[in-house]
């Protein structure tokens, strides 16, 4: 009994150990814990942001934002190029379809006319020949006059039948000939139409394939651009949690709900001013050709936005100096 008791005790201990190990293995991995407000404030003072379950510097996130925005612009340019290419394929297909219809319409009309002739000829060919007249006989004992009248009537009926039969045969022959010629026309038109259709299908097949493939590229570029746009906004939301002074020390300037460096904003302003100047010059030349001039009160639709951007750059330069950031 003592031996049995010791064995049961050892078995119970082993079983408890196994259960303890299994319970530890079954516990879910909670992953990184969300930082406390105190931790967030301390990291913000050091220029760090909680992003993607880790602490990252404001400068690092700003560069990630710029990189994502640049990639987004590239995908949008690719999407614009693909859209233009799809438009080119569609235009080429429309031109070939128009040319195909222009070539086939005369043949279709000629074929329809021939089929109408066949329809009329078929009705004639389906007519029954005239019925052969029955011979009348004079009654027994009839005098010579009555017999002569009966014979005359039989001759007239026979002559009418022969004329009707002759007319029937003539119309039948004409209808058969017309049907034959019309069938030749239909066969010729069908052959030419088949040839045109084959050329048309051969010409448009690569265009259809190209449009399908380019449409897939267009959708992919738009999808990737949308994903990058969401990333830019996600980064911007994280940077917005950091005090403005901390962002400015890292050179992150907010503009239209996104973050840029001063150099980014200056390049943006330069491109916008160049666009405004080029479009103004183009409009002035157009009006000059019409003997008119641009009104003194005219302003470009983008002028207000350009002025606002210029003011933002000037204000940011001052704010960065006050925050102790490096000059850009």
C-alpha cells in the first residue's frame, strides 16, 4: 500500500506539471501594450511618436510621410498615363468600328435588296400551275348547232388554259432566274462581309487585349495610390498628436491636413507659380489674337491658394526659429 501511495503521488505531481505548462501555452500573446498618457507625454518631449506599435521619431515619420506621398504621386501619374492609354485604345476601337460599318453597310443594303427579290420570287415559285380544263360533252340527240357550241366552248377553255399555262411557265422561269441571281448576290455579299469581319476582328483583337491589360494596370495603380493616401493620412494623424513645437523642431510643417518640410512647400509654391504664370501668358496670347486684352481685375483661380501657401511658408519659417528647429 505504501508503494502504491508513492506512485499515485508521483503521478499526480507529473499531471499538475503538465497542466501548468499547457495553461501557460494556451495564454494568448497580448502584444505591445498601449502607452500610458504619462509615457506618451515623456516620449513626445523627446520627439517620439507611438506609431505602428512602436516609438518612432518625428523626423522618421515625416520622412515616411514624404516617401509615401511621393510613391502615391508616382502611382497617380501611372494611373493618369494608363487612363490616357485606355482612351487611346477606345478611340482606335471606335475608329475601326466606324470604318467597318461604313464598309459593310452598302453590302448589307445590297444583300437586303437581293433577299427581298428572293422573297417575291419564292412566292411566285410556290404558285400552283393552272388547272387543266375538263371537256364538256353535248347531250345525246343534240342537234349540230349545240354540238358546235360545245366544241367552241371547249376550244376557248383550252386556249385560255394554254395561255394561262404559258404565262405561268414564263413567270416561273423569270422567278427562278431572279431567285438564282439574287442568291448569287447574297452569296457574294456574305463572302465579302465575312472577309471584312475577319479583318475587323483581327485588327481589333490586339486593341481589346491592350485595353483590358491597361485597364487592369489602371485599377492597380489607383488601388496602390489609395493605399498610400491612407498611409499618409494615418501618419499625419499620429504627428498631429505631438505638440506643435516638437514637430517644428523636427521641421514638420502642417499644410492642408498633411505634413511637409519647408523645402517641400517651397517646391510646391514654385510649381504653382509657374503654372499660374504659364496659363496667364497663354490666355493673354489668345486674347491678343482676338484683338482683346486681359482685364486688370482678372486673377487666376489658383492665386488665392498660392498666396495662402506663401503666407504659410513665411509663418513656418518664423515658428521653426522660435521652436529652436534647424533652418531649412
